[in-house]
C-alpha cells in the first residue's frame, strides 16, 4: 500500500507548516504507515539556489528532477510489494511540497507533466492546494515574515496593493492548473493558520 499528498500553493499559504503538521498528526495514529517520506520544495521547485546563486531550471531539467523523485517512490513501493507486505502499517506515506502544479503554472506545454501525473495517480497521490482569501493576503503575504521578506516582496512591485493583486492573480492561475491536472485535488483555505486541523482534514480525504 502506498498513498500520499502533494502540497501546492504560493509562498506564505502554509505549505511548510502543513507539512510539519501532517508528519505530527500522521505519526500519532496507531494504524498509520510506519514509513513516511517527506520531500520539501527545496528539492522540487523550479527556482533554486545553486551554490548560493538563484537559478531557474528549464522544462526538461525540471521534469527530469520530478521523475527522479517518483522513480524512488515507485522502486521503494515495488520492493515492499514484492515482499508481500499488505498491512497498512507496512505501507508508505509520502508528502511532496510544490511539485506538479508548480510545473503546470511555469510552462505552457503540459504533455510531459501529464505523463508524470499518471505515475502519481498509480501511487495514490492527492493534490492539496493551500490558498488565502484576498482579504488575508496583505497580512500574511506582505507582513508576516518581517522586514527582510517585505523588502523582497516589494522589490518587484510599486506598492503593497500591487503585490497583493499579483498574488491573487497567481493564485487563480494555480486554481486553473489544479482543474487541468489529472490528480484528484482539494483546496483548503489557510486564513486561520489552524495547521493541525488542516492536517487532520487532509488525512481524512485519503481514507
């Protein structure tokens, strides 16, 4: 048995907080899988730090990276299945942060990502899109991480209002990508920052 969730959403919607809560809530269940694999966005996003320099992967590089991660999940599950491990506790639970929707939003050609999504379907993956209400964006996106973050956000925007408007537009684009995706998906609003409650809700969608 294998199952997992893919946490998607823009910065400050709570992906990392939900990932931590999922690990905590999942491990508290006596019937949960004893093997958990959690992959943060640092290993799967398009824009990343290469020896301290930000570099953006092209489409082929990004697809190759995502496929390598899925290769490992498939190989691990195939090995466990070959041993006849059928108890739920002997299964695998995985969490991927910022994965396939990130690709759909960045590149116009979705043919290769659809093949990748087919593989994720066979691994019983479900997409969770974390979002903010427009009225919650200023406090969470612009102000929540201190002055250094605010300076970073404002670097490419003439005003906070413009930054928030762009956030809402980008979030709507992710919603469109979610609808185009082959994976079953659930959207969760994280305005209240109730991380453990969201984690419990996500796990219930997998039952």
